[in-house]
């Protein structure tokens, strides 16, 4: 089947470069499990790349978040403020540790958590003499940095640690302001990333915790390896987890990291071509982009100028019928069945974004011919569907 006829996926990995050689090296040396030279090398090179002192490789991005929360001693009785508009893996680890997620509405400048709501909540709790949340978990959504600066200022004032879920945004940076030139995930006390198969780089499955805090990094590493103490005779000082990344996965990670700049350039080229097309479709807008941010464009997102969930669904159905995998943006967590009763801050911004925004095929390997097919189908879908 030629590429102009086949199914066009939303986001698939591009595995190349030294991947095969490094995987072969694992087999040749019999280093396949969680002990092996590629794990340390992946951690060291990842930390260098994002500009963090320490990095600990984990079995998944979800495990990375779980370990980050555990290492911050977050548990029963604690609240964690977290973005409402995100993938559920941002929120589940809060429940794993027995804490309570407090869902914070989105804002329209970045689709990230609304910083004004966070600032108001921390100030309100302080004024009322209420206990502050144990952490603020921000999410850099779909590759775009969230507006962290006001959140960080309020968090510092009230002594609340920030956890950055940068799972979707490896490669994204700030271009101006106090964080200019810095990578998402490296501003808060701790940051996490995912190397799931659909993310920008992949290890098949995997994640990373980064921090500048040596004690925190040591604790994350300890918890990820069954909290096993040094020495031969199996002693453990707390409840640990089997969350280490394997050497085979890390070998893939090292090779993928070498390709990161090329993969980012490819995503940005895809985004630029979509931008041109979307600019000519008056009913659509590109997802917002803050002037201070350099997005990784993990998933290119477009939005109906007027929220209209029925029309969004009709457009997606049309695309899927034409072999194009497109998806709505994440369903706000409060609108999922499990979290319908969760405490929320804010209004209906995330709901309105959910009713209008959808993600288009964004693989680094997307060919120009396939992208033309997506754009043609999108144009046809708009013509074939009518506003509410
Ligand atoms: C992918 C993702 C995760 C979790 O990653 P896994 O590696 O799949 O466990 C967490 N948060 C967000 C926002 C994600 O998109």
C-alpha cells in the first residue's frame, strides 16, 4: 500500500540512528535488565540535555510521577493542585499516594493550568489559615510550556513544591523571561517525562524524573528499586517499587536522545505546514502559542473558533473514515467518570477547549504527501459539517 493510501496515525515513533547498534550491544553483553551501562548513560545524557543535575530513569512516565510524589512525602490528608485539562496519568499518581487531587481549570493563552486560579487559591488558604496543598503539579500540555512564572512566585511565597509533568513536552523551552533558554521540567522541585510509544522520543515504555535536589534524586532511585539497602542480604527500609527502566529500554533511549533535535525539527516543520493550512480555514484556529514559549509541537492541535462538540465529533469521524487518526484534545479530568466528584477550581474553560480542540497526525515521520491528504480531508470535513 502506498503512503498516500494507508492509514495515517496520530503519533508513531521514528526509530533510527544508533538504535539497532545499541540494542545489539545489549544482547552481545547480556546486559538486558535494570542493571547495565545504558541506564546510567541515558540518565547522564538526559540530565545534560535538559539542564538538570540529576535524572532517574523509570519504567513509565506514570511511575516517574508516582515516585516524585512519594519522594516529596505526599500522602493521605494532602491536597495536590493539578491541571484539569490533561491525560489521566497526571492525576492517578496523586490517588496512588492517597492524596486528593484538586483540579485547576485551563486558560486560553496556553491551554495549561490557569495561574491566576492557583495564586488565588494559595492566597485564600493562607488568609483563611487553611493548610496549603502539598504540591502543585503543572502540566505542559501537548508540547507547549504552561505559564509557570506566576505559579512559581506564589508557590515560593507559600512554600509549596512544584512538580512539572513534562511528559508531553520534551524539547520545549522558554524563550524570554526568567526561564529563558531553560527546558520544561527543570524549573520546579522535580520534573517528569514519558517515553511511551506515542511521545516525542520513546523507549518502548519508560519515564524520567529530574531534579537538582540530590537527596530527592537519591530517594526516587531508592524507591524505584524496592527500597533495597546496599549489601548482599536483602534489607529494605520502606515500601519500594519495581520501577527501574531496563537496560534494553535505556539503550533505545540513548539512541533516541541523539535524534532529539532532528525529531523536534521534523515536528516543527509539520506544525508550520499545518499553520499555513489552518490560516486559510476561517472556522479553525491553531492552538494558542505564547510569545515566551518554544513548543515542541508534540501533537499539533487545531480548534473550532466556536466550541461545538457535535461538530468536532463529526469532523473527527470524517477524518477517521478517510484513514486519518485524529483525536479530541484530552477530556477534562472532571468530565471523566472516575473524577466526576473531584474538587475543582475555576469555570468552564477546559470544557470549552475540549468542545473545540482536536489533534492531527503529528509524527516526526509524517510525509508532506500524507500531510496534504490530512489537510484536504480536514477541508472536506469542514465543508461537510455545519455549525450547531
Ligand atoms: C503520556 C503522559 C503521562 C504518562 O506517561 P506513561 O509513560 O504513558 O506512563 C503522564 N502525563 C501526561 C500528561 C502524559 O501525556
